[in-house]
């Protein structure tokens, strides 16, 4: 036992003796130290940790900071630089893994001459003209001032380090000796020669010869005399913003000669004559949806009669026969639905729209006591007012719970939407409006449900479509056509322009006004009223993009003006008593804009090309009906 204790004691003593040796014999660990010798060349010094020789522990990180003398700059570190973090940085570090000698190297900053001059017509105001010296790398501001009648052209000379040689306010970086020149020249002056045809004048800037500096934007305003229409600008029109608008502008990039073209209102007579010639032998118009096509045509011919101070049934009126046979065709299409009350006009999958449009034609006769004389018709013997009352009963019987109408009573084709609803409301408004003399009563329940539908279908949220009208349930997309219909519906239930929801609708219309194609989800489905500004009529097939080949008809319809959209906007704004709308903070006379665009698209034979929503007959009807603005606040 004693020997074991002695063995353990010896082992412990041995271990202790070894530990004492490793700690230097007194229990303190040994530390390795290295010397760092720092010097600098002429032109600067090392401020941290200073120059000379210092001792540091192994692996210690030492900060190195230099300071260059005036007119000099730090170049790099030389010597034992393997552990210096960045030998090219004036402020860096070194790790002490050995004895090191390092030197901070400096040099004088090179200076370069900048010689600046200018041609006649201006000067260099910053930094001035003449010779000046700058340190290498200095970024010098350059600013020119042109004299009156001159403009800056460009910089020439040693321009490789100038920021923008075509800009009078720029910079140059001094990497060498440079000589540069600011060039000026006289601003070109161009003449704008303005004239007009008979029937109007150019009120701004006037007519005659006018001189303008290059690039000047000149406002052009044309005004038609009574009995004339502004057609468009002709001549050098390439720089005119909109050749079909009476109020537009031209950018003076060279000399131009332009003429404001006016034509007598007889162009409308030619449109009516073309429409009359298109009537079918049975009194109808069109090939499909014939009740609607016929009703629009009759509506135009009736309005024309009253504009001339006569009745559309007066034998002396040149189109009285067309009005009578057209209305008789409409009455011949009267029918009923088993699940709906009242009488419709034009039974089929578009009966809702067709009946609403037919009601307008009947009411526009302004003859509520006239008796239907169509023996084969179920309304034979009815007065015109009794027929409208039966139509109102028809619509009241199948109005959806949300206040809308669908394509046909309780049909399978979709659900209630605001396109069908819009035409129903047009028909109801004409039947109710005192100016037409029918004074039909619209059930309050119909109006109250319609009022709720307006709130339901108006688009909410912060989207481009906000304030406009969706198509139907859950639809958050809008277009200018439906916006016009929505405004009409609001006016029908009693809204005025200061009512918030109508103001939101007007705001949407203002935002979308100048967009030629107010599209739904970019699917080319719902264009705006103006169409493509460059539209010139039906293109050749080879002009169309590949993705439209085979769809020529829809391509050119989509590209041109959209007359149904203009018609609906006109109906809504007229009924609401709105003469102008604000577009980009400018009050726009929407009617003048429509007149210019419609007349620009009229064909030589008096007709209009078909648009996105209808054939040439419908397009001509919408165009003619839009051109007659009508009394304010009447449908």
C-alpha cells in the first residue's frame, strides 16, 4: 500500500514539473512577439500606428492609416505585404505573423489642362472659358448659356470623357489634357400656313402665315359655322396630334401648310339616304336582329321629321312610308313568353335588347294614341301607348332579383348583365319621358331593384376599372360603352352628377377617354370609342398580324372608331345634362369630339364601316343617332 502511494505522488510531481516548464517556469504562458517597422516615401505619412518600429503579439491585427500631403496621393504599400488586407488602400490592416518592414508609397497628383471655348451664339458659364488646371480624376461641371435666337448643338474636341456631348449641362472627367468647344447655332424658324374651307374658320392661332421656332407646339382650334361640320385637317398633317379633332396641336419640326376642312350638313342627308336605301322589302332593316336594326333606323327617321317641324306620319314627309312600314314590321314581331307577362317585340335569344330598342322607336313617334294596324300581329288594334305598357309589363315580370335583365326571360343564355339592362332602361326611359307624350308609369319596384343593381355592378377598388360598369355578377372589368350605360341608368333612377357614384363613373370615363383600346384583360375584347388613331379603313389581309390572320373581319372592326360606344356615352351624358368632361384637367366637349371622329369615318356613299359590335347598317344608325345631340336631359 505504501509503495502505491509513493508511485502516485511521483506521477503527480512529474506532471506538475512538466506544466511549470510549459508556462515558463513560473506558471505564466509564453507569448510570441514580432516587430513591425513602418516608413513612408515623400508626399505623406502613416498616422496610425505611426512610423518607426513597434512590437506586437503574434496574430495581432494592426490598423494602418495614411495621410497624403497636399498635392499628393497614396499609391500603395510595399515591402512585407503578404498579410496586408489591401495593399492599394490608404486605410487597411496587417496581421502580425512575423517580423515585417512595410513602406507607404506616395506620389504627386498629376495636373491636367482644360481649355474651353465656344462658337458664336452662346458661352460656357461653368466653369467659364479659357484654360484651367485640374487634378487627375476631377469631375468638372460644364454648363452653357445660349443667346436669344440660338441653341446649343454639341461639344466637340477631346470629348471622350464628357458625360453627354449633346447636352449643354454635363460633366468632363480630367484624365488628361483636354481642349473642348461648345457649339451653338441659330434656332431654325419655320412658317405655319393656315387656311380653311368654306363653312368655318381657324380661331387659334388664326389664319395666314405664322413664324415659329423649331420644336414649338402650336395649338390649333377650328370652329364650324352653323349648318356645317368640321371634317378634319388636311395638308402637311404628319406632325398634327389628331387630324380629326377640331382642337389639336402641331409640332413645328419644319414648315407646314394645313387646312381646316368643313362640309355642309348635307353629308348627314347622304347618310340618311344610304340608310333608307338599305330597307328590306318587308319594311325591316338588317339581316339578323332585325327588330333592333329596324327600330334604330325608324328612330332616326322619326327624329329627322321632328327636326324639320313635321310628323313622321305626314304624307308630305319624304320618309313617312319608311317609318310606317318599319314600325309595322316591329309590331308584326310581337310575341309572348309562357313564363313572362306582357308582350315582347322580336322573340329570340336577344329579345331583351330588341324589345328595349323597339320601345324607343315607338315612343319617338310621339303619337301615343295611334292604333297599330297589322292584322297578323297580336298587338293589332292596340294603341302605341298600350303596346308600350305591355312591353313594360314584360320587363317587370322577369327582372332578376339583383335588378338586372338577361338575354331572354329565364333563359339559359347567361345571367343578368349590364348590356341587356342598359337597353331595357333606354326603352323604359323613352316610354316614361314627357317629351315624347306617352308618360308611361314605370313600377317603383322596377326602379328600386335597378337602383340596387347599379351599386352591385359598379366596379369598386383601386383598379383602372374603378367607377365603371362591370358586365355582370362578379365582373370587375369595364369599358367606356358600359360606362355610358351606367350613367344613363343612374340618371334614370334620379342621380345627378354630384352624386358620388355618378361622379365615380364620370371619373372612370375621364381616365379612359383617350385610351384608343380600353381592353378587358388585354384580350382585345372591348375597345374604346376612338379606335386606333391611325385607322384608315379596312386593311388588306397581309397588313394584319399573324395572330389575326383568318379573322380579318374582327381585326378591322376592332381597329376603327366604335360607334355604339359613342352612342351609349352620348345617351348617358345627355340624359345626365353633362356638356363637358374633364380629361387630364382639360374640359372636353364630348359632342364635338364625337362629331369630328364620326364624320372622319364616313364613306363617300354616306355610310359608315361596321364597328366592333355591328355591321355597316348598325354602325351607320349609331353614327347618325349620335350626331343628333338632342335636348339636354332627355333620352
